[in-house]
């Protein structure tokens, strides 16, 4: 079963929930946690496991072979992303704009733009006690998160069978990286905070999940700050509220140090337990 | 006219609350741009009047005319994005997967594929309660945040600032290090990094600053919730010194920010004590630094 943990607004507790829930579940189940926030991956700061595998990740980009090129101009005409342009008698490729669609390369009549791999980031797999953890990080200067997220999910599918509960720590927002990180999930947990910003971005996230036709539920983090509008909204929209996580400075302090919270605060552990039960029930009732 | 961009790497560090305060303090001397188009929140504090709104078109998406399709499958073969599955024996486009490269369009022997312009969102020009103009936007659900809408918002803000002879543009950026952030940063005169003393905050600050360095833009930093973890706060300060990033201010961990937000107010309207003073001093410091550039 695949569970994605997402949110519209950043900083609402995706990583906190991901690492605590994954570590807790791993005490009794086969679990793999995967950090798909490849631009700013943070889960690894909380799960300091043993590195068992690392690999570079590549995206394919065209490379101009001057000697073959007849300067017919076909390549830059077919490129919709302005990643291939002609300047005088030179063809220039801008890798950061390239979407690896292969059109320029394969439609070139003289094979003057072969596709070559370019490093875009790295993937690492860790093991901490019974918990497996996979994270990918995008190289600074690479602009597109989607290809790395897609390759990370492929790695996960290949290396972890369906017996595993797979938890994805998704990127913030509602645009393409979030779609990529949630589109093959069986269930999505949207975590928010009970503030006007939290509610506004939650509505966007809910619209996104409905567009994707996903089953989802909501967790309200830092319950007690702000107001009741998030809960009223969930009730009106008939969205299940899985938990209301407590607002406590101790939680923020433990988080600030990179510590797991459920191991230190019993009330928080009880809440994580309830969320875990919800997920196990979903699994049993047959969302795959 | 100078451009000040506020970013954070990590989400939820207080970037928008602080930017909106600067927008209030800047008043009619500035133009405001909310470039966090993916989860734009600043309008919740600025009470914009949505005076002008326009659709934003960017990129194209494939559509297959089933009447013309001869089911040769060439389109699906060349598509690298699995965007043309076979459903009920028909080749159809999965619009969420389609990246708009047009490769399928070029190889279709039956001329059955058309590439249609995509409406990916809306952008707005508003007058705000701070007596200034704000340019903001809303990206469509699941649309590609390629940075083009961000660039549009910024360019409009620039145009308005030029035409009305304003001193500053104040830009609220987006989290992360990808395309929208790159777009927010391009052309900036001064970058304000808003961080928090948590292991994640520091980690993300370092990554996003690597990106800022590539653009060669001078930067300053506000440490929000500074008293949450003094040890990590010291590590942040050490990093600022090492990288010659201007230290601007510490803000305490204080739920007053949330209370102000709940009332639809910035901290400089809601609070008239310590917090307000820190933010006012920060804004003065930022203006001073930016003017020196």
C-alpha cells in the first residue's frame, strides 16, 4: 500500500508526520519511507540510518555533434521548450530547459543530436533498525524535480514488493512535483494547520486530490492555534479528519533538534498510533 | 528601482507573514509581487481589490482526433511521458502526463493530433490596503509551475514600478530550489532569506543559498523563531558569517504572528510592541542595504 503525505502550504508538518509515522509503523510492519521532496529533502535529518546503497540519477539531454550537422534547423523548430537554439552556425543546448522528450534527437535527419546522460541528482537508500528509507536530492541548479521523482518511484517499485507499506514524504504546493509524487498513491494524507494560510492552501490541495480522483484524509497539525475554520470546512466537505495533532512547544523543540517526537511525548505517540491504526485498517479493508 | 526578493528554501518559516509586513511598511513607495503562485497566500493579508485579472496561457497539450486516428500507435511509441495510453481500443491523451513536447504531433502520419494552448492560471493587478499595487497570480490545479507565470508576475510588477517611478519591488518567492525559485531570483538586487533554527531550516537555507550564489546576488537573513533552539541558531549565525550574508534580525517564537494572521492582519498592524519594532527595523535595514548596491 502506498500512502503519500502532502500539503498545500509548506512547513505544516509533512516531514514530522512522515518520519514519526514511518518509524512507529516499522516497529511492527514492513515499511519503507521515501522522501520525494527532492528540492529540499529533510526526512534524512531525522532518520540517521546506515547507508546501504547510493546511485547517481541522470536525465537524458541532446548533445550537438557539429561534424554531422547540416544546420537544417529542424531541431530548434521542434523543441517546444527553447532548450535547443541556433546561433549563427552553432546549435546550443540548454540542459536545464530540456524535458528529455527526444524529439530534436530522433527527428534530426542526420543523427547530429544524440541523447547523452546528464547527472541531475542522487538517490540513497538507508536502513535504520527495521525501517528502510530512500531519499533523492536534486543537484543545485537543476530546475526540474519531476524526472527525479519519477525515477525514485521506479526504484521503489523495483526494490520493495507489495508487502511493504510505502510512505511518501511529498513536496509542498499543488503543481507538477506534487502530482508526480501523489499520482500512484492509494491514499493521500493532507496535513495542514488551522490558520487562514493553512486553510487557503488546503483547499487547493483538496481540489488537486479530487482532480486526481484520490482517496484522502486530513490531519490538522498544531491544533489550537488559529481558528476552527479548517475543521468547519472539512465537515462541510465531508472529508475525514484523521487526527488533530497537539500544538506544543516541546514538539517544535524536538523537531528543531532532529529528534523523533513520539519516542519522547506520550500524548503525541498516542496520536501517531491512531493514525497508524487508520492506515492498517485501510490496508485490511482492501485499498490494495 | 530595486528589487528585493524574500525566499526561504524551507516552507513555513514565516516568509509570507514577514513579506506582507514589509509590503505594509513600504506603503506607496513600493510595488508588491507574490511569486509563490503555487500556494499564493499574501492576498489574505493585503486585502487586494482584484482590479484587473487575466488568463495566463503557457505551453500546449496534445489532443487526438479519433475520427482521423488510424491507430498506428506511433504517437504512443515516441512519447517519453506515458501520456498516450490505450483506453477502450483508442489512443487518448492523459493530460496530466502530457508535457506538451509535440513529438507525437510531428510523427502522426494521419494528421490526427493537434496541440492546444493551455490555460494554466490567472494573474491579477490589485490595489491593496497598504496603498500600493500588488501583482499576484493563481496557478491552475496540477499545472506545470515552469516559472513562466512567476516571470509574468515579476515583469508586470517591474513595468508598474517603472511607470509609476517606485523605489522598490518587494517579491514573495516560493519554497524549494527549482524553476519557480530560479524565476523569482532572476533580476533581484537583494535577497532576504527567512529561516528558522531547526535542523531542516538550516539544511534548506544552505541549499537555497547555493542557488543564490550562482546568481551572485547579495543576501541578508532573518532568523525566525530564534529562541526555539539556541544551539542551531548559533550554527545559522556561523553560516551567515562564513558566507558573508548580512544578519538582519532575530524574531522570537511567538504565536502572535498566527493571531494577527487569523485577523487578516500583518504583525505591524496587530502588534505595537517588540515584534513590530523588530520588523520595522528589519525593513529599514533591508532598504539601506539594497540602496547601497
